[in-house]
C-alpha cells in the first residue's frame, strides 16, 4: 500500500512540476511579447501628444503644423503664378437722354392755345405729336396772350406820342428866335425826352421777353397810324396778341402736354424736345473695381455697349468720363457715366445694357486662388509655406490689385503706401494655402493670444 501510495504521490508531483514548467514558459512568452507592445503603445501616445499646430519660437506670425493635420483638414496648397491678361470688366447699366440736349418748352405768358405746329405726313399735314422731328425755329404752338397785346399797344402809343412831340419840337425850334418863349422850348424838349423814354421802356420790356419780331410789328403799326391809313386787315388784328412757341434745338418731340383751346400758365411744360443722337450710359461699378477704373488713363477710357434684350444688335463703342465719388450704402457701387453715339437711333432711352471695359495689363502681378485670401476690413492676408514639407506657414499681408471669382491678383512689390500699411512682397513660385486657410488663421490667432497671456 505504501509503495502504491508513493508511486501515486510521485506521479502527482511530476504532473505538478510539468504544469508549472508549462505555465512558466507561457508566462515568459507572454511577458516577452507584451513588452514591445507596451513600448510601441507608449511611443504612439508620445507621438500623438505633440500639438497639431504650434507657434514657432521667435515669430508671432509663423506656425508649424503636422502632416496629420493637413490630411484631416484637407488643407491644399497652390503656387503663385504670373497674372494672365485681365478679363474685361462688365458693368450693368441703362441708357438715358443727355440733359444738355433736352429742352422743356413753356410759355412766358399765360393765355389760350390757339394753334399747334404741324408736320407733313405724306400729302397731308397733321398736328405735331410725340416722335416727330423738329428743327431750331420750328413753331410748335401759338398762344394768345393779353399781356403781349397790351405791351405791343403800349409801344405803338409811345411811338405815336414820340412822333407828335418830335414834330412839335422841330416846329418850335424852326421859328425865329425870340418869337417863342424859352420855357415853351424847354417844355417841348422835355416832352420829347419823355416820349423817347416811354418808347425805350416798352422796347426793352419786349426785348427782355425775346420778342424781336413783335417790336418790328409795333413799329409798322405806328407807321401805318401816322400815315393815316385805315384799320389793318382782320388777320393782322387777330394775330396782334399771339406769341409763337418755337423749338430751340434740333431733335425729337418727347412730350406734348397741350391741346388747342386750353388755357395755360407759365409753369406748364408744353413740349419736351430732345436730341437723341447721343445717349448717356449710366452703369454701376462695385467699389472693389473702382481702383481699376481710376487707373485707366482718361484718353483710354472706352467701353463696348452690349444690348441685353436684342442679341442681334451689334455692340457699339463709346467712352466713359465720369466715375462717381459716392458709394451706394446698399449695393456698395459707384456710378460710372459715359456716352455713346446714337445717330442711327439703334438705342432707346431707358434700355438696359451691359458695358464691357477692357482693363490694361499691369506689370508685376501674381495670381493665387481667391479662397486663399483672408479679408479683414481693409487688410488682406495669406498663409505662405516656408519649407518644402509645407508644414511651416507664415501669415503675410499683401496688396491686392484685382479680384476675380476664382483668382485674385497680388502686387509682387507693393508700393510705398502699401508697404507703409504693412503689405509685403509675394514672389512668383511661392506656395500659399488655398484651402483651410480660415481654420489655420483662427488657430494662429488663438496661439498668439495664449502667447501674450503667458508673457
């Protein structure tokens, strides 16, 4: 029994020793495998603990980013290249009549309209109407004015009185000296002078009214009366108080606001006449484009007028000479005014058009994607890569020369005034951030604030 028990005990001990050995070997293998894993995990954690964005020592405007951040944010880079020729600047606008070629005609006197001007339409004549062509001096209407009739009659009376008093003075002076007392001679001279003054007063009034023909008519009427002729013909009597309204320019009738038989006053615009052989172009330019327009020499300020509503109409060339000084607070645009020839009447007042302005090429420009420009009030900044790995980025203020939807052009060498405002050069071939620039600029601002707080 004891021998049997001993064998059993010996076998159990052997099994225990083998189990321990196997377990020890397995633990050794586990520990040996576990150590590198722990080391790699620690190294990875140490690696992940480095900041994705950090401020470079000694520079407040330069940051360093990790390649992982470039991938996670989808940051893209673009190279600054030479600027292409500028595209023509397109401005929306409309046409208007030249104010210097418009006339609003009214009567100097209140009265009744007794006739309208007429034009020949085929074999017949018809009253003047909208769209008719007129020339300088054409009669547009005839107004019967009591005031004009009275003033002409006053001149006739003064002329008649002058003739009588002059005759009396001549007769007195022709007598033998001493026959007529001196006071009678002086009285005759004074009466003659009063008559001369009355004639001058009446004529000056009619001249002030620009009624030269009426002065001649008054003189003719006075001569007829002095000659002892009978009353003039009925037509002359009827026209005695009539005053014609004549056109002062060559042009077209744009408005007719009167009809025969109406009583008018001096405030009513009877006709509106316009010379439409040249029209004005009223266009709107965004304030960002104004420096480009101002930079064009006055002798080269030309544009092409394209008609929006009639694709078959050929574009016309014209010039612009006025760039507004006031910015519209709502649209942020300024008015640009120019002129275009319209002798063939191809264009209409009020018509919508688009103007194309060819911009001259400026030397010393590079272009980058517009998405890479940060606009902050009056300043424009970009982020420039300073190393080949594109992980060292510097913020730089630049001088914008022209903007586009996709591309923005920057002056290679800023002017003295631009340098004084902080602008720096940007060379062709330099690499800039074109996507993700706002996120990186925000991170830079945060790091700068933390740096200031620490110091």
